[in-house]
C-alpha cells in the first residue's frame, strides 16, 4: 500500500467521524433547548435561607432516591453543586446551576428562582449579593508582584 492511499483512508475516516459528531451535536443541542424550555415554564421565585453548599457526588448528596435513579450512569460519578436550604419550615437539598453556584451566599436569606429541585437564579433578599473575587493563580500573582502592583 502506498503512502497516499493510507493518507486517503485516514482522511475519509476523519471526515466520517466529523459528520457523525456534527449530527450528534445538533441532536444534543435540540435536547438541551427542550429541557431549557421546560425549566423556564416551571420556574418560580422562592425566598430561602441557605444553610450549606458543597460539591458532592450525587449518591452522597441526600437527594431523593428517585432523582438518583433517573440520572445517567456517567453523571453519578461527577460532583454536582449541592445546596442545603430552609424553605419555610422544611430543609431541602437542591442542585444549583454551575454558573450561579459561586454567587450563592452561605447562611444568608435569598430570593431564588427554582424549577423543581434545580436553582437557576439567586437575588439578595436584603440588598445585593456580595460577589466573591476570584483567587489569583500563582503566575498572575507573581507577575503583579514583579510589576509592583498590589
């Protein structure tokens, strides 16, 4: 077999893989859009007292068994942003959206936008939420020291 034949076979395989990934990506995007529509349709605003927040595996989180059974096998090993909150007289375990997890204050009362057991938005009940500054990495810290910045 000549070199150009091997390269042609590799090129054909790569093109086939790219086409398959394209169609799988489109299908996943449609699923995600449908799920987002369902979340938007069933969202409601609730005031709650945040007790604790951690990143935990779903088995250790204390979520209902029905929720654990419905999660895909691959997701069961991943760590989720779990929030324990007091809503009225009940203490509930909820899952926060990854993008708002860092802005959720602990031991504070907040107005949260909730869809089922999923927290999709947070606002301060008494004033704005204080935003935490992201910790600088080692190299950025060293570069700022070298420039004489604080």
